[in-house]
């Protein structure tokens, strides 16, 4: 299943994508089908609810799919999508320099890490597809994009082995790890340069792991104003998803809804000669095979 969070009548609601172009409001559909509502409208609650809740949601979505004119089915064009998890309960775990060519474009082969580089982005960075990303021109003049595959955890665990890692995964989404390069350099650490408001567009979908046969065989492309800047495949990751989950969870409990952004390939603005940083009006589009396209425009603010 493909899950979304959307805005309807000024409320955030969780839905399921059907026919590739419509969204089922599961709460409204459940009310029509059962005469009552027991399922939350919060996607985090669905993730925590486990397989039995997901099966119930699937049954409602399949029932709703047979009623195309019903009021609980919406066309994409009618709605504004939010990030699938608009308010994460923790900072997002991010992986630096997880593609060798990216490590080299920002330095040299000596910068290829021997162990995962982990940093984080606070929940206040998260924004949705088609929503503006602030330029923050009073804070930075070196705003950059980073297209990434993100993993969403579905099961609590600590000390998770590589062999058990996928048992703890719920699904996958796309993240744009927007970065202020000058803040990174000035402060000699990642947090401030990664933590500007709206600097983590996410979406458009959260795709359940059963629909992704191999997360390490997905094409990933980033366009800026229609120009392809990044083009790679997730098979090029230095540290695979089981390694990342095992490393992070060794001494840190991972919980349902936790997000791991797996790193960006080569082609970022800083790596170009001369560097090409984002400007007001620039349109960023990140496409990951099977996960859709995450599109955002840089605001002049």
C-alpha cells in the first residue's frame, strides 16, 4: 500500500492511494462501511498499530475502491499533501557521505567513511510535497539540495542485528536533505546547516516495504529547474540499510515512525564547478523508483 497524509477542511488526515491517482480517506470510509470510526487519522498510529491494523485498513481501501463516486475518495488535484509523517516524534537520523562519488565530490577518496556518519535533522525541518522551502537568505547564501531514500521504522528495537533489520522496517519515502553549506563550514558540524525550518521536504508517499522488492536497486534522480543534477542507484550506497539500522540501534532504541535518511549521491550544488546553490524560484524534483516524485520550490524568504 501507498500511504499519504493530506489536508482536508484544515485537518491533517491519513489516506491510502488507489488506482495511482486517488486517495481514500480511511476514517470517512470506515464510518460509511461500519457506521463508526475506530481507526485514527494519524499515520504514525497506523505504523504503530501493526499488521492487524494494516490488514483492516487494506480491507477498507479495497471496499472503497469499488465506490468511485463516494465522498471519501479524493482526486490528488483536489488536495494538498503533507509530509507522510508531518510531525516526527524524534529527530530524523541522517547518514553523511554514504555514496563514494558524493564523498569525493566534496573532498577526495580520503573522505570516504569507514563507518556510517550519523547526524540529525529536527522535526521542525519537515515540510510536505509542493510546499515552499525557505531560502533563509538572512542566514545563508549557500543553500543546497540532497535527494535521498528514507527508511521508516515500524517496530521498536535496540541492538537490532543486520539479519533482523528488515523485520523492523515499515516502509520507504523520499527526503530532500536541504543543507546550508556555509553554516556547515562555519560551525564545523552538521546540525545547524541541516536544521533550518522547511529544510526537510518529505513525500509524496510512504510506501509499505512489501511493495519495494529491493530497496538497494532503485534509481534516484534529482532535477533543479528541469536539469538532472543527481542520477544514481541505491545499490551504490556504501553502507546498506541493515548496516545503518544495526549501527544506529546498537545503543539507541529505534521506535515505530523513526526515520533514517540513507544519504545522497553525487551531483549536489556544492560539488559543481563553480558551485550552484539554490535561488528563489528554483524547482527541485526528486524521483526514487517506485516511490514517486517529491517536488518543492524555493521561496524568496
